[in-house]
C-alpha cells in the first residue's frame, strides 16, 4: 500500500511543480508581451497579474515543500520505528544470548565444582592409600627384621639342639658307664656278702 501511494504522490508533486513553473512562465510572457505593446496600463495589469501568478506559484511551491518535508518526516518516523523494532529485537536477542551464556556458564561452573570435588576426593583417597602403603612398608620392614631375628634365633636353637644331642649322647655314654660300674659294684658287694663256705 505504501509503495503504490509513493509514486502517486511523486506524480502529484511533479504536476504541482510543473503548474508553478508554467504560472511563472505565463507571468513572464504576459509582462514581456505587454512591455512590447508599450501601453502603460497593460504593463501595470500584466505586472499585477505576474505578481499574483508569482504568489500562486510560490504558494504551490511552498505547499510542495511542506508536503515533501512532512513525507520526509513520516519516512524518518517509519524508519525510526523500524530501527526501534530492530533494536528491540536485537535487545531481546541479546538478553536471550546473555541468558543462554549464563546457563552455559552455570553448567560449566557446576561441572568444574563437581570435578574439583572428585579431585579432592581422589587426592584424599590417594593420601589414604599412601598412608596405608607406608604402614604396610613399615610392617614389612618389621616382619623382615623379625624374620631375620627369628632366623638367627632358629640358627642358635639348632646349634643348641645339636649341642644338646651331643651332650645327651655323652650323658648316655656316662650313664651306661655308671650303670656298668654300678652293676659291677653290686656284683662285688653281692660276692662279698655270700660266706665262703656256703
């Protein structure tokens, strides 16, 4: 609708300007024609008519100028409305984009917080595992020391057992010797206590 009204107005304006120009040309021709006739009255009437036609042409031109200014102002208002709508749209898009980015930042912050918590938990588990490993290493060292001590004690015990076996064997030999001596002594005593005549 605006596109069809635009050319119509332009045609109307062109017509107005052409009419104003024709009026001025007519006034100039009238003044020139009467000036050639040499009649003072005709020149005066032609001059008055020229002034009147010039005033009408000026009014037409002034109306055209006002109409042009009004239309330009209307166009600027339409353009400003379009810019305002575009600005509103851009502002809404900016707000939407900012909200979207805030949502993404909130998600990223939540992910970072979750990862930091998991990292802290993992670091704590690692510290616990290191402490447990230290305790196990200490226990292993203690067990190795105990094993070495027990090995030494076992060696000592085996040596003492060997010495005890040797000593037992020696004592058994001594017991056998003493038993033999005892039996010999008993036999001698028995032989002495029996009378010779009996």
